[in-house]
C-alpha cells in the first residue's frame, strides 16, 4: 500500500503545493457494476455443506472495502452498483440500464447464455466484463468475446491441475464416472483431454443417471452402500476414480463405497478449485478470517472470484490513475498488470483468451493436498499455462 501511495504522489501532474480543496475535487470516482441472477442451484448432498444464497456478491463487497482502503489514501472512491434479478427475467434491460448510466466495469455473476447476451450488446462493446461464475470452456474458445475476462479456472484448467497430480503420483489408470447433465459432460470431456495430454489412460467409463426427489431424504446409507459398489464394478484395473458430478447428484456417495478400495477425485474427493476453506498458505488465513468476520460465513470459490475481480479493477485503476475502460483494458492486457490473490505469485491474464492465470488448489474435504502446476510440468513462459488451453491450442478468434 505504501508503494502505491508513493507512486501516486510522484505521478506527473500532481503538485506538492496543491491546496487541500483542489485535492478533494480531484477524487476519482470509480463505479463497478455487479450483474447477476438468482439461479436455482443444486443443493449440496451433505448437511455439512451449508446453502448460501449470497455467494459472489459478498466477495465483491469485501473487495470493494479493500479497494476503498487504498483509494482513500490516493484520491479514489469506489462504489458497487448491485443488480441481481430473478432467473426468469431478461438480463439485457438491466445491463443496458447500467451501461447507459456510465458503468462500464462489470462483475458478471451469470451463466454462459446470459453472459454472452450482455457481452454482445452494442453498448457493451467497450466495457470490461469479468466473468466470475462460469467454468465453461467454450467461453474461452469458440464463444470468446473481446470484452469478457475470466476469473475462475475453466473445466480444462481444473482437469489438467488434477491430471498433473495424478500422473505425478503415478496413478495413471483412471475410471471415469459422470453425471448426465451438461456441466457434468463438459467436465468429463475435460478429464478425457487431460488424460490424453499427460499420458494417463481412462480404462473404463460409466454414467450415473439417478436423481433423487429429495437429496437429503430419498437415499439412506444402506441404499448408497449397496448402489455404489455396483456402479464401480467392471471398470477395469484402475488406480483412481475420477468423478464428474458438477450438479451434485451422487459424487459424495462414492467415497468409501467403491467396489475396489481406490481414491476418488474430480468434483468430489480430491477437488481442483481456485479457493478452499482449508487453504492457509501465503497469508490466505488472513483473507479467510477477514471474510468470515465481515460476512459471518466461510469464503466460497465464487466469493473468491468476485473478490478477485473487484481487486483486479482496483489494481488497474490504482496503477493507471484512470477509470477509462480503454486505458484499463490496455493495462489489464499488458505485461505490467498483476493482481495478488494469496497464491505466492502475482496473477495476470492470457492475451489470447483473457483467462486469469493462477495456481489451482487440490484439496480434500478438510485439508489442502497439493497445488498445481506440479513439479516437472514445464512451460517456456508461464508454468500456469500448462493448465488449460495454451495459445497454440486456443480456438478463440476475438483475440487482443
């Protein structure tokens, strides 16, 4: 913070003899829009995992508080305009209202179709939209947009982070069990890509289609104890089960219920995430505690993405002393930009798809297990570019 203050004080055009009144008039007003929908979300299978209806927005609020802590010292004021509408409503009128009011910095807590609907508005052409919700690979490839930056890792990055660790452990024979819903299939596709990429082999696959009427009452432990061994038979000689159950239908039930005594990874068991309650390295404990004191609950992955998006806006505004979207976009895409996220390194955006580079946590239910990229997986520029689609693999047409 001191370095930021000194940079501002030494910036061209600022006079040491300027009166206090002039300084007050020179405050830079930065408005950030938070655009979201109240989507119906799958309930967690376990009562241990609480249902939160304010994921994302709470992270943005904490990020705004931190932006203003620095901003007060250097003549900047940040405000958050929150617009969260019902899932059934059209997002475009609310987005237009924001854009026409002069808000061009947007944190988008939206599913892919709604995100693209906002990004494709003519009024949003010069805006900067931070996707904090979707891990859809297509948004970074065939459906990429110049005005959309991506904070959370996509399915390919998550699967690659997990795949590197499994290969490092020499667990190279995988059994893949996936759900039938679209996000389950997307994650399963990413797992297949990771296996091929890192020299692992998927020796067997199955799909699990059962959906209980009530996740917490329709299945008892005896039913689970008999179903899961049957599901995990006849999958070949595998080292690990990789499960793709993004929509929370059955994944938790696999742990300790497989036919063979094997570990479970993927969306359950050992998971690849950008943030986890058990993570405490690189001063992350301070962030965890600060968030819990402010909000009264743990910080979820979407909270972290929203916090990071607001902090990235704050970092860019601080370094450029500007709220102009073109100036900020040029800086975000430059080699000068980096944002701290408690992961022992500054993080920046890939130029070809505007995905945030970041280490990915591999965590069990109660403890951090590892962090990818793993040792031995090399890249000529950024080790984090071993996760997901590197520049030669990218299908994004709207680059730079």
